[in-house]
């Protein structure tokens, strides 16, 4: 159960319907997942959030769509957001992630999580050569 | 200052020297950064950690090297490991990350961090369609 | 299922009963939620935890009760504690949080989560003007 | 040192200058802090981020400005973003947060952090009464 | 439901069977928990992860087995990994953790979580006396 | 620099002096570290926090003092609190932690961090056998 009461028929609200229609056209699927149906409790927040997700994730850019989904999964894992891990793993698969790539992604996330903990436990000071301005 | 006292001349220890030599050959650089110099306080931990990082990050695989570095950055940002963000941003640049790709990476990490917070605040239940077994 | 076995009838223990009675009187409700019923497995920990929560959250102070609940929700979201998000969202509503305020709270949490990620990814050094001693 | 090279004279770029000018007018101060000066390495990201922060934090709304700053601090503390804690503590003071309110805010954040850890360690299942739809 | 499709009969794969057999012999139990059954979707990742867990957690060393389980629980709580909290609490009990020790462990985790939040909110600079090299 | 202005001569305040005196007697050292000197900006918060830390960490109990320090380090690492990692590593050393135990502690924290990430990425459902009530 969510912490807000999502509207039972969200598309009766014209602004919600417009967002959902754009989402269906952008993603080439009729399915609108629960995050968006829940967020529809506030059309303002829904519109602004979708505009940003569309702009960052669904607009051709300097990173390919699958790489962006894998980065999204990585952030969601480290932040412990189970729903987000599920939804973006499904998106990554829809964008062509193979099982072998998924296993590799998990291995990178795991070793990053491990060395993050080691570095924090060791409190290693930053090397001057990492200076972006050099 | 780190929480352990790294050996002043770590390469006097033959197992440490072997790891550092392999690292230099693998990474095509003479520079060994402070994380490894600090971890050298325990040759066992150094050997095992390097073996894993080399295997995951420096072995040809199903993901290209730059994608792996960007995933590493993403995990490190979400875990709040400043040193790791610095060192893997430097690695990503060394592997060809352009400034435009870097900006795009930051935008994806930022929107993921944002929606992770929204989903957790809303406590959205997982959609059955995300089931990997379907 | 919890990781401890909560006592089946916790109020048979006089110290537990005293805490629950004080909780009911303080909160003006008969309902004692599962966190407290679970914590009752150790009366010491229960007593000390309730004493602190009562002192911080239920004593008139320099911040109004609803603001304190919203801060509690914010911390719980960032820490990924689903139960805590649920229980304190319910408390905030009981203290008068409107749906519009809830949406606004989510928007602030979301933008904070986003810029936290951006700042960590950028590793921005602290501005001297932020010095509290200036 | 940041992970990107901020432009030495960012306001030579007209889009950056426009953002900084709007920021100065909105915040009633000439000072533009390092986060924004660093983010200026990518005018797109700068514009979009400022537009959102302005919209959420600097537009009259259902929550008063000081409450929003305190929620921002709470999220930033739980996410471990030191820079963000500094900058929003400075903002909260500029918006009237007294020392007594600050101490109270810290007490709420601390007890939330504590009970978040307890609930996660106990794995307490959510009470049905927290259902927003009831 | 997990994000990968675990093999329905994982022990048909000889490398998976070898890992599970070693796990049963090492842990003195026939039960192989779901984490390992899920990870079996990639025998490489399964082998490497088990080799490390066995080496760190199930090899006689400078810390006793129960202390290591309690440290594991502590990390898992702070990282918000519910499954890990459950599985390592069960392991700690199997290694002799009493209810009183469990309550004490929770109290330490709770006060650490609390002071972590306070220190981050206060941004306390590190004392020179903590220097490991002194 | 901290986010509050610590009192320049905190022990002029009798309640602060009483806390510091008790701290010196309890810990058998004259040194009062910066966390407490900073927290002295609010004598209430100082008194309550020290009372809890003393009760949990410095009172004979079911866990030995070194184990408690190692659990504290583990939580602090996972929460990314650098100051806390430093101060409790120094405390653990003062309570007898050897270099070999420290290396082992880091190895446990690292593998826990790693498997936490794997489990979250896999979204493994909890095994019924972990039920504490069985």
C-alpha cells in the first residue's frame, strides 16, 4: 500500500491523461506503471517529474539508452530502492540487456559497493592527480 | 590521514610489489593511487581486492570499459564515497569519457536519486509485470 | 516477520504495560503500533527508546509538532526505512498535514535527494561563507 | 577540488549569466555559491537544476520557507552530503532559524536516524492502520 | 520475486552443485538459502561470491565467528538490506547469539546511527589525535 | 568548520563541565574530542547524548567493549560518517584491537557491503526459515 491514496481513475483528470498519453507514445507501450499512477495524486508533481525523466532518459543524447538504464539501476541499488531496481531492470531488459550483461552489471555494482566500504573504512585522502583542473 | 598506518615503502614487501607491478602493467601507468598504497598495510586484503577489481574492471567482458566506470561512479555517488567518485571519474576520463557524456551521466544519476526518494516516500508496491519469470 | 520474537501478550510485563499506557495517554489513541510491540522483547530498550521519542517528539518545543513529523519523514525516506515512512506519514496526517503539504514535502525531499547526488558527484568544496563562526 | 573544471569566468556565457542574475534577484544576495559555479560547466544542467530549485524552494507554497530548509537539511544529513548540510544550514539561518530551533532539528534528525536503524534491524512489518486508503 | 529468473533446478549445473555441496559441508546444514539459489543464474558470480564469503566468514581468523556475524548485521542494517538482516540474524543465532546479546547489538547499532546523524549534521572536523600515524 | 559555533570555553557552563568531567572519569583520559566540544553548543542535547553513549558503550554488558566498538565502526562506515570512523577506530585501538583484527574487520565490512548490493540488485525474497518465531 502506498502512503498516498492514488486516484482510482487517474485519467479522468485531463492533465494526468495528457502525461500518460505522452508516456505511452514515448515508451511504445500501453502500460503505465504504479509509480506514475501513484504520483498522479498531484498533477503538478506528476507533470514535472515526467518532463524530467523524459528529457533525461528518453531523448537521444551522448549516452546510449541501455547505458543510462544501467546507471539508473546502479544508483537505485546503492540507495536501496527495491521498486526502482525492479522497474529499471525491466526497462534495461526491454532495451536489450542480455543475461550476461546483467550478471556483469551486478559484478561491477558489487565490487564498487565493496571498495566504497573499504575506502570509507580506511579514510583515504584524495590523490592530487585526480584534480580535474590539472 | 587514513585510519591505518600505510607502510612507508610498501614495495619492500614482495607480495605488495607483485600486486603493484601487475597493476602498473594492467593499467598502463606507473602511478599507484593512495587507496592501494593504504590497503598495502595488509598484503592479503590487498591481493584479494586487486584480484577482484582486475577481474571485474580490467578483463574484456560483456560491458565496455567506459560503461563499467560510469556504473562505478554511480554507485560511489549514491554511497557518498568522495574518494571513489574522484578516482573513478579520473578513470572514466582516461577511458575516453567526454565532458558532454560526463554531464549526461550526472543528469542520469541526479534524476535516479530524485525518483528513488519519491518512490520511497510514496512506498509504491512493485508491479507484477516486473516479474523476471513472466 | 520480524527478526525477534515479540512477546505474544507484551502487557503482561509490568514495565511494558507502563510504557504502553504512557504512550496511549501521550498520543491520545489506544493503538500501539508494531514497532513498539516488537521492541517490547527487551523492556530496557523499549523504555529508553520511548523516553527519547516522547521527549523529542511529544514535548512542546521550539518546533511545531507537524514540522517535526515532516523532518522525521525526510530522514526516513533518505535512510530507506519503509516502515518509518509509513508510520510518520500517518502521524503527520494525524497532526493536520494536508494533501497539498504532503505533495510539497515530497517535492522538497526529491529535489534535496537530487542535488545531494549532484554535489557528491561534483565533489564541490565548502564555501568559506558557510562558516558558522563568521 | 571538484571532479569537473568549472569555467574560470562563468558569467561570460550568457545562459550562465542569466541564471546567476535570476538567482541573485530571487535570493536577495550577490553571492553565488560554489555548487552553482561548478555546475556552470554545463549550462543545460545548470538551467534545469536552478529552475527546479527555484520552483520548489523559492516559490510561495503550502510549506513555509524555513520548514522547507529544515527538511532539506534532514535529507542531506541522512544522505551524508556535507556540502549540502553546510549550504542549507546557512540558508535556514538566513531564513530565521534560531539556535534553539537548530538544536531541536538536530534532536529530531538524531532520533529519526536511531529509530530507522532499530526498525530496519527488527524488520517490523507495516501496520494495516497506516494504509492511506483507509 | 527477484529481478533475475533463478534456474528451476540449479544443481543440474555441475559448477552450481559443487558450490552448494561445499556450502552444505562448510555450514553443516542441508539448507541453501534463496540468495545463493538466485545467484546461481550466473555460475561465475556464484563461485566467486561464495569463495569470498567462505574465506572471510567461515575460515578461522582473528575475530570469532559470532563477532563477524554481528558486524555483518550492523553493515546490513545501515545499508537497509532487509534480506541480509534476516539471514545474518539467523546465522548469528545459529552461532550462539543470545536474546540479551541481540538486544545489546541493536542498542549499539541504534546509538551509532544516531551519533552518525549528529556528527554529519554538525560537520565536526576530525581531531588530529585520531591520526593512525601518531 | 562545523555548522554551529561551539562555545570557545565550554566548561564555563556548569552542565557542560559536569558532562566533560564524567566523560574523563569514565574513559580514563583527559582528552574530550571535538564531537562533544561541538555538541556543547546545546547543554541539553549534550547531556542526553552522553548519557546514552555512556549507558550503551561504557557500561559492562552482554557484549565486550571491543566488539561494541567494531559494530560502531561498521555502522559508521556504511553510513559514510568519516569522523565517526576515525573516532571509533581510535577507540577500538585503545581497547586492544590489533592490526590483524582491524584488517579482518575491514574484510567483513567489505564483503557485507558487497553482498548487500548483490541482494538488493537481485531483490531476493526472504526465506521462511529465517522467521524468528519458528
